[in-house]
C-alpha cells in the first residue's frame, strides 16, 4: 500500500501536469476529513458522555471551544507544510539538534502507542456491545480487523483515505440518527453553546470542560495532517499556488472538523437525554451509556451507538497507522510498509492491554483508558513547542508567514494546552 509519504516522494521525482483549477480543488480535498477521525475517537466519547450525563447540555460550549482550537492548530500545520514543502517530523529532524529530534521522536512513538491503546479498547467495547464478545477477545479481534483493512486489494494512493472517510461517514450518519431518536430540546441545545460563569465556579464542570478541550488536540493528528498535506504538493510550485492551496485545504479542514464537532456535540446531547433523571449516580462509562440508551430511548438507539463506536475505533486505528509511518520516515528516514508499521504499534499497545485485562478482566478497561489519556497529556507539549518555534521562523515561512497577532495567539494557545495537559495528567493519575 502506498502511503502519503510515498506519494509525495514519487511526485518529487516525477512532477505531474498542472490540473485545471476545478480539478485541483478536488485533488486537495481529503486531509481534513482523515484528521477529523481523531477528533471523535473513543477517547473523546468518554469525556462527552461524562459531561452530558452530569450536566446536561451545559458543556456543549466546551465542545465548541475545543473544535475551534483544533481548527486553529491544524490550520497552522497546513501553512507550515505548504511553506516548507516538508512534513512536521522532517522539519523537526532537519531544524533541531539531533538529540532534541530523537527525544521528540521517542515521545511521539509513545503517543502513538497510547492513542492506539484507547482506540483498540473502543473497538473491543463495541464488539462486546454488538456480539457479547469479552473485552480481551475483542482486543485481539480489533487488532486483526485493522490488518485486514490495510491488506485490502488495491490499497494504493488515496485508498486508505477513502476507507477512513467511509467509516467516518458511518459515525456521522449514526449520530444524526441518534439525535433524531433522542429528540433533545433545541432551545436547551442552543443555550448550552453559550459559556456560563458556572464553568469556572463548579470544579467538576471545569474539570470536564478542560478534559474535553485537552482530549481534542492529539499529537498524532499534527503529524498526520502535515504528511497528508505534503502528499498534495506535486503541482504546487509558485507562491500564488501555495496561497490558493492554503485556502482550499483550510476549507477542507474547517468543514471536516465542524462535522467532528457536531458528532461530539451529538454524543454529549444524546447522553444528556438518556441520563435525565439519573442525577447522583457515578459518571457513566461507554458501556453504561449503551445500556441506558437501550432502556431510556430504545434498542435501536443502543444498536446505532455500538455500530458508530466500532466505526470510530477502526477508522482511528487506521489513521494512527498512517501517522506512524509519517513519524518513522520523517524522523528516521526509514521507509516501512503499512503492515509492518501497524504490527509494531499494535504489538506495543497489546502488551499493556492484555496484561491488565488478564489480571483485572473487563473491569480493567477504565484503568487502561485513564492510562492512555495521561500519556497523551504528557506527550503533547513535546510536539506543540517545536511546532511553535518553527512557525516563528519568518524567513522559512516566506509568503505564508503569519501576522504577529496570530503568532501571539498561537503561543498563548500552546502555553494553555501545555499547562492543561500537565494538570490533567496529574489529576487523572491521582484519581
């Protein structure tokens, strides 16, 4: 299977004829929708369900803020890649001392494993909900399903993106249907999009709000988006074409992440409807939400929920493999087959999953999910800070250099996310 980096390297050697403007727009589409999968992976479901069940629609504003922050940061990656012609991993390798680059690479690999662990567990939970398969067996089956996707006949060029896009469509359609079935109050939904002072006054609301925002920006998405944008640079040679490509890719990104934000909002809203009258109970997990959906809304809602979870888990693991290839090739200049890359990451995530599940049984799932989120929180600053330093290099950015106000906003966001990541990691570890 040809990867995003394969396409870019082939294009470097054999430039393609310049397509007509209309056709070029369509060739640019795709990266945003692949990246959007990471914004609605099983890790996000847990925070959305907890927020909806505990506070109704009140934390929809946190979902909105998280989506806007994600769009902003991913837009920065688009501009950085277009300006340099290189993906983020290669830029860090080329522009920073080797010891620094190697530390960032090791941390990035750790983030890939943590991401894969959460997505693997999400797929396993879905298999349990759909077919009654124990979590440990589901973990093994989910691992095999990912390899099956990567081994599809004719999986070349943009085929992986199409598979991921199809799975993402399943998630979007399922939760649109869930909203119709649940029938939340439109006035309450709109009111929830407006931040209230209670977010700062109530410690639990603040914690869940920060959790929603902190779980949105994931390290592998930054590398993945950069690599996918680079794969589309074959015919982008002039400054005017770069500026046009930046606009097209921003439209692609904004549309995709808006859809992901709607899915996250739908998860929260469905949980709010399903858990009405259940105040005072402990924060529910994904399995609890599924059970209550069946009891309060209906069996169809519970079935759709499980199907969407399986699609989200499998699409996320596929994009994780794509991101892993970009990281390996960028930092180490080592080309690796998709199946080999998936085997390495999946084996590393299977070890803690099977070990903890072997001791604790299905009850160990929550412990594993917390572990994965703590690791992600700790690794995010190691990728955001080098990215920010690269963006401040106006000579390197050329005509795509950003205004000082935009750079200050980016610096503030990185500072906030870094502090947030550390705080959430400490709070989760002590929970």
